[in-house]
C-alpha cells in the first residue's frame, strides 16, 4: 500500500482582517518562505514578534487599527517589503532602523502618537507615498528632501506651523495635503514643484498666497478654504490645467482680472467671503460648470456671465443684488439657479428661454410677479418662500397694472418687502392698529398706498415729558381681558368654579355686580390719589356641621393696567371698577401685603391679600391698615414673608396674625408689629434656629473628607489608575477648546462624559460623570487644550495613570422658612 504523502500548499497571501485576533498569526510564520501579502487590520494585536524578520519574501504588510505601542527593529530588516501600513495604533517612536527597508514604496503612519518623524526616513529613497495624517506632528524634518521619488505627501490634522524650505527638492511630488494645520505661509520654493497636481492647504492660518503658485502648470485642484486670505495672486495665467479652485470661508474682497485665464476651470467656489464685484473676465471661463458665490456682498453681476455656456449650477444667495442681467439666459446648460435672500424686484422675461432650467430658488426677495415666459419652463421646483408647502405652486395669469403685460402670480406673491404685519403693528406710534390689524391697511388705502420710511424702534410710554420728547415711538399695552368662569388654583390644582361644590367644602368665585358693570361700561376714575385694588381669599368654617372650608375670591380686577374706581360691594366687601380709558402713565405698580385676620363677630377665619398704599405704610410705620370698605390702587408689588406661628392666649385673643417680612431678603423696615410677648417668643425661636444652624454646619465640616485646595464649591480629587498594557481606562471624555457645541456653555474644559460599566474607572469607584480633568500625569488640561490633544495625552499614558479631577459640590441655597399654619392659628379658643 502506498503511503499518503503530505501536500504542501504555496500560500502567498493571508487575510485576517477584522477577525478579533489578539496575537500575531503563527501560520504566517509557517509559510514564511512563500508569503508575500499579510493583512491584519482591525484586530487587537498588541505586539509584533521579533521573528517577523523571517518573512523574507513579504512585500505588503498591513497591520493598521490594532493596539501596537511599539515596533520591533527586526521589522525593518525585510528587504523586499514595499508597502507598510501601521495606521491607527498607539505608536509613539519609530526605530532608526527604519532605513533598512530599502525597497519600501508606500508608508502609512497615520493616527498614531508620534510627535516627530525620524530623520532616517530620508534614506527610503524608493518611497513614493508617505501618509502622516493625525500624528500630532509639529514639523516635518528638513531631511525629507532626500525622498527624491516621493509623489504623495499627506500630513493633515497635525500642528505643523510651517513647511521646510527643502520641500522644493521634491520634484516628483504630485499631491501635497497639509490641510487642518497651523500653517501661516507657504514657502516660496513651492513654485518649483512643477509636477504638482493637487494642493490642499485648507483650514490653516494663511493670510496670503505666494505669487509662485501661478507657475504650477500641472496643478488641477487647489483648496485654500477656511483661511484668512484677503486676495488671490494677481497673475494666474500659468494655471492652465486648474479645474477646481476652492476659496470658501476667507476674506477675499475681489477676484483678479486674470481669473479669466483659467480656461480649464470647471468649479469655482468663493462663498463666505467679502467679494463686492465680479470682473468682466469671468465670462471667459468657458468650461466652468459650477459657480458658488453665496454669502458675499456682490451688488452687480456683469453681463459677460452669459459667456459661461457650460454653466450648470449657479448659487449667488445672500448678496446685495437688486437686479440680475438678462444675458444670463445665454447659459443654455443652466439647470439650478439660486438667488435667494437678495433684493430682487424683477426677473427678466428672457429667463423663460432657458430650456434646461429645472430648479429656481427666489425666496426672500422683493418680487411682486413672475414673467409670463416662465410657463415655457419645465420646472421641477420653484421656491418663493421658506414655508412653501410644495415645490411647485399654481401660477395664475394677470395683467401688470403698469405695463399692461401678462405676468404670473400666486398666493406667495408679492413677497414681503419689510417686516411682518405683526412687527409693523408693534412699531406703530401709539395708533390702534395693535388692537385693529386692519387699521394700517385702511390708512394705506387712504393715502394712496404710499408708506413713509420710519426708523424702526420699540419704545415704552415715558413717565415724564422729557422722556416723551426723547422717545420716537410708544409701545401701548392693551390690558389682558378677564376670562370669566375660571376656577381658582389652590396648591397647584384647579379648583371647581363658583357653581360647583366638593365633598369637603366649596369654592365661591364672586365678582360683584357693581364691579362687573363698571368693567363693561368703563367708569371714569375719581382721582389719581385713590388708586386701589383688593383681592381677598376668605377661608371660612362651615358652621352647619360640615368639616370643609370655603375659599372665596371676592374680586379679581379684569384690567390690571387701568385705574380702579372705588365702590362698596355687598357685606362691606370692596370691589374695584376699572377704567379702560386711563392713560398708562398714571398706572403705578402695586404693593401687596399678606394679612391673616380673625373675625370673631362673623365667626370665620379669613386670610386676605390686601393692596395698600406704600406711602401710607411708611407714614404708619408698618401699622395695620383699617378696612374702610374701599381700597387704594398702589404701585409696587412687594411680598411679605412667612410669619412664625402665633400661639393665641387670652391676652391677645383679639389680635391679628400679621405676616412678617423675611430678614436678609428685602430689607424693608415696614414689618408688621406684634405684641411684646409675641416678639420675645419670636426672638427666642430665632436664637434657637441660629444655634441649630451653627451646630449643623460644624457637624458637616467635621464629617467632610479631606481634599486638596480648590475653588469655592469645588473639590479636587487625586485618582491613580493601574492598568494592564494595552487595556482601556474605562471612561470617555468630551469638551475641550475645539468641541462644538461645547460640553459646558460657560467654559471649554475637558470633562468625563461616560464611565464604562465594568471598566477600570468603574471598578475604581472614585471617578464620576461630569468630573473635570485638571491634569493627566502632570500635563495641564485647563489651559485651552483641545479634545484631540486630550485624547492623545490619554493614549500616551503608561500602565500607571495619575489624574487630578475637579468635582462641583452641591450648593444648598439659603431659603426662607416654610409657611406653617397650625390649628392653633386658625381655631378659636
């Protein structure tokens, strides 16, 4: 019998991407003699074994998005390695033996924690692509000039402030991407990169572009957006192959006349600048298809724009256009035209000849009609208002009253030319249009539809003649109408109305016949000195055996801003007749005292809210105001504080329980006076309360844990975490100087946003969500650090991480004592 012979396969590629692997695959080493491609991206590999150098035939190694913190020097002894990807790890330093990979052509080191690039990288003379995105680099080494064959250099999302002048030696460079850095200027030698096709310098701090850029004949894409550039170089004639020019979000004031020499340009983006006019040479851009000029200050479009025969999309929103040129109809390929938020009053009829036009946006202009030729367009969307319900509105024909020509209109035309009707009413000078919305339209018709331009403003009725002379406008407040039949709110709940009774009592809502009649007829006031308002809530005992109480609201003024006419209602209850014709300047705010009185004769207990004259209270020095059947309408609302419960004795049986003001809140000297015995009791109670507060504060201080000095209301906490190599800290952070929107609206500090259950921080137990991170391993986190730098600092920590946290302590606000009305206060002895 013939023995089975082993079959040896020639394995040249192993793909173990995203397999949750935690170690370098051993089978890769078994096939080291033939293996050429090894893909290990997206795993949890923490180290590369030193015997990786035995993979002598390996040409491509991709081990990105793992948990590597270092790379062995043996890796760079692979003489046949051409592509190496180490992106998305935690590598901080590359060994100097990097130069051993003589055949290396593609090197990707993005998303690591390297502050510098080793100088030995210059020995990789065959390198054609170098990617260093998001590595927290502060500079590129000057030795980079040794990469004579480099074609692609990417270094986005770093902290690079300048490019080395030796970059001009990279004559084979075709793509340079240094966007999102801190670069303030480009070196003059950039003009020597004659083969450069893509230049990305967006999101930097440049204020000007070197004139040498005009010599980049092979340049196709140039992105200078989100800088501080004020002008383009005057000579752009050398950019004969430029197809995309992006200058958005700068402060460019004008486009140079040489813009017309960019004959290959297909896209020009210049939105969010300060361009005030367009040069006539813009019409020479015969190949441009997309033109974005929104958010500028353009007042006029030259007629030469009709020469853009290939133009497909034109956005020129939010400018200062009063008209658009009829020559634009020559752009036969135009399909999207957006002119929203300008000052257009008319659209040329020739625009109806643009057969390719599909979408027109004319929102927020001043159009009254549309040209009749629009019926010939095959539109998919015609936007005339922001709140338009559908893309196409039904258009109707009508004759223009001036030209007698047919025009188109719809329910959204004419567009509003100023403020809304409600705002116009608000700005009227004391007329009745606020109460009558049609008054302004009637006045407009009476004057032939002409409106004088008035300076917008909102003014309140002045109290003095001098203020009235200065005020250009008046804001008249119409009193809120009183809604009858509503229940009274008691303790946050709505009580039944006047005709309803509950099982425990009843609630009466009395208005008074004289008061209601006065409110309807608008009785005249007697004098400005007798300004009174009375609102009384009576709590009455039911003497017929019921245990409930009765709360009656005896008078609610329907017009709070009008004068009160004094009258007397039934049973001596006061009622106020309000005059709707009273001038606003005579209305004085009211001051309300809260007074509890015991009425022995009526056999009821009453808690009333009385409005009293402030001057009278000052004259009486806080004395109780006798009820005379009429109230005075006063000016200033002032709340008396909670009274202390009074124990009734035989000596003060007839005295009234007055509500005293809260100390340290209002500072009002007009407190209600009480008997000497009551004053002594209250003084003793206050001393006991102060003693109890001091005892509580001392007890809290004694039990408070010792903490580092911090700002008032904060506590600093030192936390030290010990983790295994490559393991997570178990929490997430947010905030920082670059966080939009900020984590906290009042600062840009870094905070703990999440504690992962079961993680290291959760098991430690000392960290909490919303704790501010003050420092990590001695690195300050309070001086405007960005979230990206904070994450990098945390990634760079070792197995022992020392954190200083700051936690806000709860602040207990001092409040007034709660209202306590006991049975001793309400029951008769």
